[in-house]
């Protein structure tokens, strides 16, 4: 069975190697391959689809240092999950660049035998050329930068802290200069907020080497006021773009890739569409998510996770920890997006700012 490979900074491929033992499968026969680690629940933006200001104001209680997993605790959990099948790691937040030991986290994770790829998702606000080079030197291979508008006025409204778009564009250049290519840019599209920015974003990033990805506005958490009427579907986005710049579909790079890929007919690069609302891809989901406080979640839309921090600090043995982690995956049967229409009310769900997307 061939699971493909992941590009390194030099453009070659690191071939996936399946474990010598049979992969751990969940109840829907999905293998464990990806781990997303949230390094902090804090963020310096207040984007309305993730951390709306009215819910995350000055009095909001974020995790204290003692409540956040230490590097050693992150590494201990990660080592066991890699042994159970994880090959790809993505570091998220909150805003992960707010964590001062980020470079050390990256370097330490890359030393774990079996980790083949490590990536970072950030809003780019703190990504200076020096920081980008530091992260690349630590072993970071890929980076995704969130940018929801090209118009400065629209972007300031979206981040709700008045942050200028130029500084995020500078961060994208810094990432490219550091060799973190191809840089991916994620745009969450919400009707009535920024759908008018789709074509300007396309025009800006064509021929740049940056992969622009459009994400349907999702009902993660319960604080963002999600309504299906606010969703601009992937089909709408594709139609808007292709009416000006013809596109053709291309195959996914690796199994389980969440974005549907399209290339411009004129060779100007590619875009991706992430359509978890209108065309769910739960059947190929291979991801676990670890929050900054040490809870393990098996779905982006989950209401409850498996707490690990207290167990670690009470001295759980390696064999017991491994048993807990393996059992979490084996009993997993999440497919929320495929059954969204069956929910008549908004259940309590973890917030995007804690689970990291």
C-alpha cells in the first residue's frame, strides 16, 4: 500500500513508511496518520468566526502557564501517537507564534523517529524574516498563513484588532524567503463579510507560487453565531473564479488531503477548496487533535475530549498512556459533517480557538 510522500524544502520527497505492525484503525476503518497540536489558546486577533470579541473580551480567562502542557508533556504524548501511526504534525493555536519556545518545540518534535512532516498554521502577525528563518532552521517544513481579505479595510474588520494586511503579506514573503515553500494561504469565506474579496485574492496570488485555499465557513464551537445562510459554498467560489480564470481539477498529493485541488489552465498556479459543510470528507479523516491544556479530541466538532494532563502529572506509566491513546482511536466513529443535518440544536462543542482548526 502506497501512502505517497511529503515534499521537503529541497523539493525531494520523504517517502512514508508504514509501521511494521498493522495500523491502528478506528471503527470506520480509518488509520491514524495526522496529529494537530494546539500550543496555546491565546490569540492576538479577534476574528468573528473564531474568537468574536463579544465572547473573548478583556475579562476572558485564558489558560495559565500551569494549565498548559509543557514541552516534555507534548513530546511524551506525541511519541506514543507516532508509534501508533502518526506521521504528520501540524502546530496550531490560538496563535502558535505567541508561544516563546516554538522553535524548540519544532526541533524536539522533528527528533522523534517516525515524524515525517511538520507544519504550522499562523495568522502571520508575528512572523518576521528572523522568526521565519529560526523556525525553518528548527525543522519546520511547511507553513499556512491565514488571510481573509486583501483590502486593508476588509481585513481590519475581519481580524477586529485593526491589523494591516501589508504586514501579513510581508510575513508571506518572509516564509518564502526562509524556504517554507509552497506557502499556503487560507481564506475563510463568510457571506456578508468578505465574499467580495475572492477574486482580488486570486488576482494577487496568481503566479506567486503561493497556494490559495478557500474554506467554507464552519460551525465549529458555539460562539461564532454560525448560520447555514452565511456559508458561501465551494461550488459558488469555484464558479466565481473559473468564470474569469479557467481551472481544471488535479489529484490530491496525499491520501486524506482536505482540500480539493484545482490548477489554472494558463499555468498560474493552483487553488484549493475546503468544503466540509457542503461536501463532507469525514470518510478520509485521519486526524487527532491535542489542545494546549492536554485534552485529546477525535473530531473538529466534538463536544468532549479525553483529558491527559492530569494523568501525566499523576504519574501514568508509558504502557497505561499508550493503552489510553490507542483506545481513543479504536473506538472513534466521528463523522459530524456527514450528519450535520440530523442535529436539531447546537450541541456544546469545543471552540476553534482551543482546538486549532
